[in-house]
C-alpha cells in the first residue's frame, strides 16, 4: 500500500521536475497552480474517447467545469507573473 505522503511527493516530483520550492508564498501558489493544471490536463487526456463518434464518459457539465477551472488557473498564473 502506498502512503498519501509518497503519492504527494511523487506528484510534486512528476510535475515540478523534482525542483525544490522556495519559501516564497507566491512560488508555492505557482507550484500548486502548475500541478493542478497538469493533473486536469492528464484527466482530460485519459478520459477523451479515441473517436469523436464515442460518447465522452464525463458529463457536459463536468467538461464545462473543468474548462472553467483551467481558465481560472490560467488567469491566476498571469496575475502572479
């Protein structure tokens, strides 16, 4: 069984390239936003059917919610630059 701590470290290393994070709060927020964006993008890739003729497993509302989340993440990333 994999502990939550191990999984969390794996995600951080996977999505930040193993870089250490500074104590700067905005750097931590940027790291969180990057990880969230990448995880949502991976969920989209994993759930997108191979053919447009196939029904998507996510509801239309969920797809719109994910798009809205990605938009909010992008907007906040631009604010932090």
